[in-house]
C-alpha cells in the first residue's frame, strides 16, 4: 500500500545556507568550531556547487591570477561535488601549513584574525540555494573554499595572511595600555575598522598586476560570476595602486559591485604593507580613521577585550 504524504519520511534537511538545522543546533549549543557532516549534503547542495563551478571556471581562466589557478589544481577541487575539508587539508597543509577549519557561522573578529595567525581558515560548511547563485550576503562553502582557499597554496600569500592575523595581537596589547574604558573602546573601534577595510580591499576584493595585465586575487571577486568580469572589464570601476592611507580610510558597501578597487604589484608588496599597517597601529596612526562603514559591532569589540584578559596562545 502506498504511503500518504504525511506518512512519508521527511526529506533530508541538507546544508543549505539559512536552512540547515544541523548548523542551527550547533549554534544553539554554543559550538563555534564543528565537524563537516558530509553525509548531510543533498543532491541539490552538490548541484549548487556544480553550477557555480561550471559558470566560474571559464572566468577564472580569463580573469583569475595564476597563483589561484595553480591552487585550484593543487587542491584537486572536484567540479561536480562539494569538497571534503579533510581532503582539501591533505593537499593544502604540507604546502603552506594552512588548513580549512569548519565553523558554524559568524566568528568574532579577534578569533577570526587569530585563526589566520595560526594558519587556520574559518570555513562555512553550508552552500547557497541552487536557484540563488548570483549573490548571497552570508559566506558559504563555495565562497570560502573555491574563493579563498586556493590562494592559501601560495607561500607568499599564505605568509601575508598569517602576518595580518598576527596584527590582532598587537591591537590587544595596545588596548591593554589604555586605562579609560571609553577611550579604549573608541581606539579599538578605529583600529578594527582600519583592519576590516584593509582585509576587504586586499584579501576579499584585491587586484594584482601581472605580465598579462590586471587580474583578480580577492576571494569576493573570484567567487562572484558577475563581479569577476565586471572588476576587470567595466569602465566605471576605479582601479588604483594600493595606498595604505587610502584603503584604511575608505568605506565600502557589501551589497553592490565595488566601484573602487586597489591593485598590488606582488604579494611581497602586500606583506610589506601589512608590516606598515602594524607599524601605523603602534604609532597611533589608526586611532582616528575616517568614520563610516563597516560598522563595528559589540561582539567583535568584546572578542578583543576578552583576549586582553586572556590572550589566545
């Protein structure tokens, strides 16, 4: 006898962004670092990955930098299925020491930066709905693994990313010297805004000059079908050599194609700019950056205050 609809077992919930009970349960239990429950991915989840990969591959070849393309090959990312993080790490860790580490979602800023310092990249395990491929305000595993992680196979870039993560500890040490709470919070807010802008205009939306012309290395560009072409081809995009004083004072909006992008000459230059960023932090030059986006929330500030009490090892 056929089962009625109400008697049929429920379909697997899957790991679709904003529709993943497993992730919500982890958050409810306060679990930040989690395992990747690979068996929960549905055919629809893998189909979303397949569609994203198939659309972007030709644009990666045309607009992506060679370090990224070599990284995609090195990691053996499968075009038809979501990768297992343990497989990604097996290829990645021996090269630069980086590993993708599954998280249940948003991670407070100090913990995020400190993870980079330890060469651990917080990685979302959910994936966007297969019918909503063009834009997603939340990060997903395609953005994190296909957009970010291939760059972590490049030694110079990986070293720069870890170096940048270490700047969070400098911010904590500087905040510890400020006795007045109001001044401490104001200073930390300004420093975090400067660091967030630097990260945005480099790691997320950076351009690199190569022998064949300007190409993309920022993950926000490399994981976006529309913006990857737009950032290189559009005449309305302003593209300028990266200047630290400009980047840390430049606000941005996350829900539109970026009208202003910065170009670096090499990852060695980027590493030197991180050194300069930390030096400016020590000298107080980041204590009063221009107001505006991004907003710095209380949870992010608290993560730095808690690190001041007991810094991560």
